[in-house]
C-alpha cells in the first residue's frame, strides 16, 4: 500500500495530460504558500519603528520517483522540479506601542521561475499494453501578493512576536499547469516566534511555529488540509559582523485534503530539513545591511518532493524613526 500510494502521488502530476484535474500531492500543487525555512535565525526579533526593505531570494530543487509492479501492472516514473523566487517585502514598523509592543505591516510581492517535469512508463505485459505519458511546464511569472501583520516585544535578551500572513490568489495560476507560481486559493497563516540573543557571548537561539489554514480552490474544488510548520536556528556570533550556525524546519500536514477535486484521497505530507546558516552585517554607502545565507537538505519525506533549498535574505532600513 505504501508503494501504491507513492505511485499515485507522482501520477497525480500526470493527470493533466489526459484530463483537466490538477496535481494531487498533499496540499494542491504539492506546496503550501508559507515558505519553509524563511523564519529561522532572528525569528523573534522585530526591528525598531521605521521603514525597511526586505529581499528574499529562494531556490529549490527536488524530485520523487517510484517503481511499482502489482496485478500485472508495471509503473516506473517520477517528478522533478526546480524553482527560484524573488520576494520583495517592504515593511513598516509603526511608532508607539500596541499592547506593550510594536506593530509591523508588510507585503510580500513574489516573482518566480519554476520548471516541473513528470513522466511514467506504464506497462501491462499480459495485454501487450505500454504507454509513457509525459508532461513538462516552465513559467516565469508573478506570484500571489501576501500582506502580513505582526506584533513584537523585547525584554532583555528575549525577543518574541506573533503574526499572520494572508495569501491572496492574485498571481499566475492556470488549471493543469504543473509550474503555477500562484496557488489559486485564499490561505491564512498564523505564527509565533522567539529569539534569545546574549550579546556578551554572541549566542542566538531562535524558534518559530505556525499553522496554515487553506481555502478551497473554486476552479478545481480542491480543499487543501491544514499545515503545521516549525523552524529553528542556533547561531554563534563571533563578532557584530559575522555568525554561523545550524538551522532547520519540520512540516506536517495535520488534516487531509478534501473536496470533489481531491480524487486521489486525503493525502497528508511531511518533511524535515537541516543545514548551515551564516549571518553577515555590513554597510553600503553608510547604510547598514543585514544578510542571511541558508541551506537546507530535506529528509523524512512523505507525499512531497524531496530536495534541497537555499535562501539569500537581505534586510536594510530605509528610514528609522527617532526614539
């Protein structure tokens, strides 16, 4: 049953070859709108009141394959995917206090490239039947706009925040396209994070967790399940300009997919990842810049692609309010 289920997961990506049904991989399109690994180092820290420019550069490469022989039917195939996203995120941290903390507003504006190839060799020797359906899509498009709000506090070495992100189905999404940049559905993510940073010894410990609640795709009648995500980082800062450490994430779909469009059943995905992280602080034309370089290798995967991802994140203040 385990092999059969994995085969169906991969074959779901081929459904668009002969029908108008979309892929079915554990949440529609095999990925949620929350970008795993985006909130590891300094996750709980909200900067002082002011206007900031954030730029996320994200790359992912993953695949899954299967081989199955049952009841005279032989299946061999797989899915390969590569993606690059640039997400520009202007953020404004309001002056004054709200519930004893600071409130921040941002909008994520993604543009991305994605290439997905799926294929299978299908054979029934007893009947002399053989087929090799293939499908490949590649797109460079704008994704869904994601507004967000967060509320953060500071006390000594402790920094923490809570927030929410809303995925708006405003980007490119096309029925049957494996390389959609948008998601074709509304979704809300609620999350919380903390950072403990001791400037005396330079040690940072950060952690973040949240849930994503998905709306139904009205075109495919596919209702993706609720997703849980957890991220962390442990970083040793050797100076105010440089720190290295380890970061990771864990993802688990806590409720199954549903709706008439979920024809292959209530798939639930899971994945974990670990990798190094480096933080850099420097100036450009007297403007302070913070950069983070992250790499993740995935493992313990269920009903998802398995691969590697990386981030280059840059943050700089455009205007800081006077205290």
